[in-house]
């Protein structure tokens, strides 16, 4: 049974940083992509970025470039989302997801088969 468990959310002031973690288990993920999405209150699920598990190649939404960094730790089966220079508009529930790698930009939730439960991030001004 594939399971993704996020952690690391919390409250932070604008300009601060947080690192979210996503521990994956129950499968072999060498051919998978690990994505991050977020959902702000009253808004639809939005793409943050992803990392290809085998190559480590990352892709980000334009609005996240330069502030957010996705990385992975093979030994710990963990994917990280480092968020710097946080803004109040970054307030959201953050989700990690896993899906089989495709030769397209995997910026849509429809590409992902497995999801974590989410972790809440609140950025105050």
C-alpha cells in the first residue's frame, strides 16, 4: 500500500522559511515523479513543482521559482519542499503526490495517483 505522509507545516511570519517533508512508502518509486501542490482557502489546487525521482530533475511553477526548492533523500525515501521568503499569499494546505513519470510537464493533479493528507502552512504579515 503506497503511503505519502507530509510534515513540517506551521505558522511563520512573512519573510520566513519552512521545510516540508514527504515520506513515501509501500512502493518502488524509481520511475515516479514526486510533486507538490497547494490549495489556498477558496481556491483550486495549484501546482508548486515536482522532482523526478530517478534523475533529480526539478520543475517549478513560475511563481515559485527562486523561492521554493524541491529535493530528495534516497536513503530516507523522503522528498522536501524548502520554502523561503514566504508571503501571506503562500498560506495554503500543501500536498505531496506521486505519479508515474511521463515525458510531459507534470503540472496537473491528473498525472498523480497517490496523495498525502496535506500539511497546513500559514504565513502572517
